[in-house]
């Protein structure tokens, strides 16, 4: 009986810590950054969120390789799978037809499935919201978007808009 109580207390403590990692509810997230799943993190919440999952998650930067080269990338990102690619014809962004397959292959490489947590980040949090919705529509149930992005957008402290790099989190140029 005592062991059962200890296990239950441990489970409650873990669930409480996991819940604490999720940013404010959807009503406090700007409309442009809201997703169908309603799973949000600030950049500062990402490292502990990933650490609690002990490798059972995937952290994806959805910006183009050109953006990563010019502004940097979080050191703990697992993969760069762009949501959009630049057209060779006119240089304009187009939806990446291989986005979902790219995320699935990165999950498989880590021995994970669609049911594991996927965290997506972009420059300001808007594109990652779109990426989260694209993945949700493809059957991914646990896609978290980083609402303040890598750079942030100056939209207000309540959404953590300082961004990964501006908050002094570890980053590098690829």
C-alpha cells in the first residue's frame, strides 16, 4: 500500500511539473500564434520540457536553412525541417511538400513515433503555429509551438516575445 501511494505521489509530481511547462492557455496567446491543439511553450520552457522527456521528443526548427545561417539556431534543436522552401524560379517561399515526411523521418531516426512530443520553433512563433497545425492535421497529437520563436517579435511580455536568442538561451550558427 505504501509503495502504491509513493508511486501515485511521484506520478502526480511528474504531471504537475509537465503541466507547469505548458505556457498560458490559448486565451492569452495571440490569435496568429494559436493552434488547433492548443499546446504552447515559451522558449525558456523548452529545455526543461525536453529534459523531462529523456529523449522521447523531437525539437524541430521550421525555418529555411538560409534563415538559420543568417540568424542562428538553438543548440538543442534535433533537426531543421523547413515548413517552406525557397523557389529556385523566383526565390519566393513555397510550402515544403516534404515537410510531414521530413518530420516523420526525424522521429524514426530517434526511435520515436507520431505519438511522441514534437516541439516546433520558427523566427517569431507564427510559422511554428502553422507547422503545428499541419502536423496535427497529419495525425500528430502532441505538437507544441514555441510562441516567442527564436528571435521574438516584440509583441509583449505576456507571450514571452523576447525569443530564444534574445533570452540568452544557448544557440550557434550552423
